[in-house]
């Protein structure tokens, strides 16, 4: 696996993990019984904790990528080789 391929795989894992982690622990204004400021949507989050979620996404993605790299490095699963240009 080359560097560009590894970066592309890591970024794909990162975005997938982000969308899985984003809804965790989020409470809306309606659930908390807090009035929505400025006429916003009652289902908007009170405190989305985005910085914490980005950090969590980064380490979860790093662990998943490390597992994938180990599986591929030790040939537990092999990826197909596509023929190069002739």
C-alpha cells in the first residue's frame, strides 16, 4: 500500500467514523426544555462538542486504520492487483 492509497483509506475511515460519532451524546433544545435562541430549530443541539468529537474520530480512525494496515501487511487478506498501464 503506497502513501497516497494509505492517506485516501485513512480519510475515508475518518469521515465514516465522524458520521457515526456525531450523534452520540447530543441533546436538543426540545429534550432539555430550553427555549431556542433567535428562532432556531428546536431539534438543534444545545452543545454539540465538535472539538471533542473530532479528536475522538481521529483516534478511532487511527486504531481502525492500524488494524487494517496490520491485516494487509501480514497478508491475512490480500487486495487484488490491478494491471498497470501497458
